[in-house]
């Protein structure tokens, strides 16, 4: 997995880190980069030694969106292919059984913010700014931004962000419920890895089922069916050795 030109992959313990690496272009995403990101995500998702994945950017930006020089000179067929590959990217994160954490350093704009929104959790540096500025190009977000954003915050906030196309500070987005945690710039990645480390030590099957059930709540699946699914899942986990051992350990400790 060392043949990539636009991303870097590394494993630290049970944590995989995927880093965007076109820092001279603020990690703007071209076709090659998108292909490599999708390949990297799929490799991480298939690696049984990885419990948690962190996605971040090299240099001053997480990702400044699509590479407009390339994006702006596509045929209709090339545009369709670009959009389809983007859908594969976001879906690979969202549908993975592993939890994905976006560690947003600097700018996360357009498609970069949409990648962060597709992750399960978002942590950000103090100087991070995020937004969906497509309106300035007489476009709209094309990677699920309108739909994933509305799942996280109220409709008025969403319309403000989309209509005005502004850039929003990490602290503001934490107050709004989009960002989970904000860490100091100086030791941001270290703090992000510590955050991921806590998650990597949780029971992984429980985490996978929790992710699946929470994501299920965002679908058109009827409420009663979702509740039944939850009940069936907790029974399945309850009967497994890992849960029984944890329960007995808790009982033994409480009896002391």
C-alpha cells in the first residue's frame, strides 16, 4: 500500500490513518486522488487488525474540495464518472462496520467537508474552518452534503450554510453539534489519535452494531422495524461470550 502518490496510509496499533497528501494544492481532490482514497478506504475496511480509522490532511488543509482546474474541464461523461466515484468514496466510509473519524486540520471545504460529514465523528483543530461554498460557482454540493448536513443540525442552519456558502470556525460547528471535539493546533494530531485510541479499545462488534443501528434510523425504514432490529441485535450480543464475561466482571466488582 505504499504506491500511492496523493495519499499516505499507516497503521498505529489498532488505528489506521489515511492522510491526504497534495498539500501544495491544499489537498484539492483530482481524479487520481479520488481513486486512491477509495482504494485506501476499502483496504482499511477489509483489514481485521484495524479497529478505528482516522482521516486527515497534510499541511494547512484537510481538503479544499475538488481540484477546480480538473473539475471544471470535464465532459458530461467524465462528470458522471467523477460523481459516481465520489459516491463510492462516501458510501465506503458510511457503510463500513468500523468507525471513521475525520481529524479536520485547517480548511475542509466542498467535497472535503462532505468527506468529514460522511465520517462517524469529527474532531477539529482550533483553526479549522469548514463549509460548502459551491453556491459561488453557481452549483450545489454534489457529494451528499445537503442530505448529511440536515441529519446533524436544524434546517435553518443548513439553509444558512448552503445559501451563503460561508466558512465556519470549528468552535461554532461544535456548538451546533457537527464537530465532536476541538483540540489545540500545536498537538492536534496527537490529541486526535488519543481520541481514536479510546474508541479502539471499545468492544468492536458492539461498535459495529451501534453504527449500523444509528445509521438505520436515518433511513426510510419504519420505526417499529428499527426498534425490532435493535432488540434482536442486543439479544445476539448478550448471548455472546464477550458480553457475558463483561457482565460477570461487573457483577463480581459490584459485590466486593
